[in-house]
C-alpha cells in the first residue's frame, strides 16, 4: 500500500522516520530538501546513527531520491510532513506534485495542527484556527481526505545535514482526524512496526496531540525565552508554579472540546523531570536562529480559549513575553 514514500522535511524526526521506513521491501524513499541537506542526501544518502540494543554505536545508510523540486519526485503513496510549524504554509504551497487521490499525508509535527477541529471539538467542531492557518491556504492545499495525524515520542538530533542521531524514544501514534479505524491507518501502523518503530493506532489522535502539547506549551517557550535548559526551569518554584497555572487553563480548554486530562500539572512535571536536564526544541531553534513554533504551541491554545469561553491570562502572558523575545531576534513575524 505504501511503496513510494516521500519525506518533506528531512531533519531529525523526518529523517529518523524515513530511515526506518526505507528498510522495508519495495519501499522507494524520496525527500524534498534544500541546500546542504539536499547535497548530503544526494551524495551519501540518508544516514541514521544511534546505539543498538547492546549499547554499541551503529550507523546505517539508506538510498533516497532527493530533490528541491517536488515535481521531480512525482506522486507518492505516503508523504511524511515533518517540518517546523512556521514552514508549513510554504510546504503546502509546493506539495501538490506529490499528491494523487490516494496519497496519505502524515503530519509528524509538534503543536495543534490546522485540521485539529475538523470532525472534532464539540461546540467548536469544524472551525478553522487562524493562529495556525490564517488564510485557510494549508487546508486548501492539503485537503483533509489526505491527512493522517501522528504524535511522535522520540528524541532525535542532526549530527550533520542528512545525518540523524536517535537518542531515545521510539513511538509513533497514528490516527484519523475523524477517529475512524481505517484500512490505511492500520496499514501504516503495520509498516512502521515492521520497520522497527513502536507504532500504534488510536481512535483519539486529538487527545494524544493535546496531551503532548500540554507539556510542550510551557517548557518550550519558557526555555526559549530564558535561555535555560529544562532542569533549572523545573527547579525554580516560581517558574514551576507559573507553568502549572498555564497548564490548568489548557486542561480546562481540553475538557470543553472533548480531550479531558486527568493528570495534575505536578504529575506532568514529574514525568518531564525524569527526562533529565535537556534543551527543548524551541531553545535549540533560538540558538540556531530558526523561526520558533509559538503559534502551534501557544497561540493556538489562546485561540481555543477564546472559542470555548475559557479565560487564559497566564497563557496570554506566556505568549506575549515569548513572542516579544523572539521578535527581537527576528524569529517571529511582526
């Protein structure tokens, strides 16, 4: 069912997924890439590094057809979109040559996706979130019928362009926006499992997205704003309390749209603490001078609060401070 597979966004997560899927018989892997990443993929293929079950460092290399122009790659059975949210509008504008009527688009991204309220959300179901798709262009260019949602629980990084390092975590959660138990979703789960990923199907993909967001929406922007890694953030009682207050607002929003969270913020802080003193992706983006994902991670929550009648003063403060900081460095639009 999935023989022609393209990765749009061959960075850490996209490259990790692509390298695994490329191991399967009959799969022809392609990638849309630019600059140094394109050159590396064309010269050396896609390389994946990490420690095996025995703790020994391993590296595998995988053939990939790489091009800057999607039209050169042609229509695909599966397109894995694994870009940062600020790049998604540009991807949507270029993705058409990859799409046939049967093509599945798997969105392996952080934050609230543009399709989040389609067929879901109670009283606000079907509404477009202007914070993530301001003019509706993403929804027009990537029709909902193509979309499968995906939540990634893995830590990966780039050692160099086209060279992915897997650190820990190996889980993909896959589901239809409608919640349907579809043949294509089950087929993709089966393919991912065969490729060595801990994949599972869910009939509640929005719930999985929301729960992951519940932790990311505070730690990521606070680290980006302060320059601190996760450990000192959690260790400061005032900052930890501020995070909890933001999370309580998001938990109330979730309850109103159909994704209730039974954990307390403190429960989630303890889960995060077990990961150690790490640098979240948004902090890494600030250090590298890349645009930050504030809209998908924070502005979307504020907008959902407005739609559901939940007051969000702490979320508003976090968004205002984080975007002002990012604008000073040219990492968030004026």
